[in-house]
C-alpha cells in the first residue's frame, strides 16, 4: 500500500508540474489552405458575416475581436471609415463540452482499483474505488480571407485544441494567432503550433 501511495503522489506531482508549464502556452493543431498571390501584400480588411453569424451579433463580435491581433500580426490593417477593404474576412469559432470519464472506455474495468468482483485481480476489497468524470472542451476556430472584388477565397486557416476548461478570450486569441502564424504559407496539415498565452 505504501508503494502504491508513493507512486500516486509522484504521478500527481508530475502532472501538476506539467500543467503549470502548459498554463503559459497553448498548443493547437493547425491546417491552412489556399494560394495567396506571391506578389500581393496583405492590405486592408473588413469582417464579413453570414446571416447566422449576424443573428448572434454579440458572440460574433467577441470572435472578431479575438481575431484582430492575429490579422494585424499577419500584416493586415482595418479599413479606415468611408473606404473599401482589399479583402473580406470571415471568422468562426466553436467550443464543445463533453463530460467524459476514463471509465467509459470498455477496456477499463468498472469494479474499481483492486476490487474483487470477477476481475483481473481476484482478492479482497482494497485501494481506490469509483469513477471520476470531468468535462473536456474541444475548441475550434476558423478564418476565411476572400478578395473583395472577385469574391475568390484566397486563404483558409483552422486551429483546434482541447482542454479542461472552455478557455475564455485569451485561448481564442491564441488559437487565431496559431491559425495565422504561418500566413501566407500553407504547410503540412495538420501541424502543431504553440502560442504563448497572455500573463
């Protein structure tokens, strides 16, 4: 029992240290598509909304606000009042919560850790028992950049990540930064991109 207790403590400490290190950055899986013209500068942009996005104006404004730093880092600038943009930008985002438990896997034995009940470890009742469930959040953002005059899609980027929390605006901002980090290049899809989180 002492050996198992020491092992559990060591595992918990290692997990905590890894979690603390991971709190300062966010890893996303990024995919990019398109053929941005080699001689074209990023230029000015304006956001464009689908009817379904316009119907949720407040939520869409938050997504657009989270994407602005990534667009600026890629070389784009917002249009001045009364002017026409070079490109139109659509942004989307989705956060899906799942209440998963490791015990939901059919290969995990539901009897508990070391519990006697026709299991792989016959013997008396001892150790840990029960199941633990915790929410997981799957997060995804997308950016589509189109030429304003022709309507032609020039660049598409997507980033996805998951974690134990919905993440908030800082996580969305980091995911948009990851999605446009390699602009205008398209790379290996998907590929991991790590972005530091704001302190």
